[in-house]
C-alpha cells in the first residue's frame, strides 16, 4: 500500500515473533512511509520548519549550531497586535537611573498652599486661583504664585529580567 503521509498518517499492525508472518508487503509499506517522510522534509529538515533568516529568542549562553547570535543588546520585548520586527526607543535597560523630561506647571496645576514669612499671612480664597496676602499694616496685596520654571523627576529602577539572546538561522 502507498503511504498516506503527508496528507494523513499511516497505521501499522504490530508484528509478534514466531506468531505473525512478515510478508514483503509489510516491509515495503514501512519503506514507502520512510520515503514519504524524507521527501516531505528534504535534505535540510530545519529549513522547511524554520526557514533561513528566521530570528528566534534563546534563553541560553549561546545559540545552537546553525544559528548566529544577533547584535541586539540591552532591549526589552514589546508584544504588539500589528506587524512585528520593528524597534524603537532610546533608553537602555541597565537597572540604573532614569530622569523624566522637564515640564513647567501652571498656577492651576499647583496644589493649594500658602506662603508665610515673618508676620505675613497668606491664603487662597476658594476657587480664586490667586493668593491674597495680609501684611502687617492690614493692607491686602494680590499675589500670583508659580515661577513658570521647569522641573523634572529622577529616581532609580530595578526591573526584574531574564537574559536572553536573539539569533538568526543560518
């Protein structure tokens, strides 16, 4: 019988020594199955499964035989629902310091607060956005708060990671 592979799987009946007669057709069926598998896979079975140029991630010190490690270093992986293979960003993931960009806050973005010095009392009337200062002489002096200067935040991070390498199939 001709092999069903690769369109289907062949089935064979187990043979038992001294009980089952093995005919030439039994051996020929096995040979047909092996030839069908070899024909499907060719002389380089890896290329039919993973074509040359395929990039994969390995969690080991070096790539397996037939793969060349790429020059990717200090990058994180981003899962996307669109097309893969792209890169971006400029911040290295080295477990060190990070500084945000700078920004200037408007008066409306500042938290409610008061400025007191000596005997001067300051308060912000509800919803006015302007401080009113009562000085020693009892006079009222309008004061706008906020310098308009920029600020930034810095800190450290320690992202848990696993070292992996990427390699391209030769």
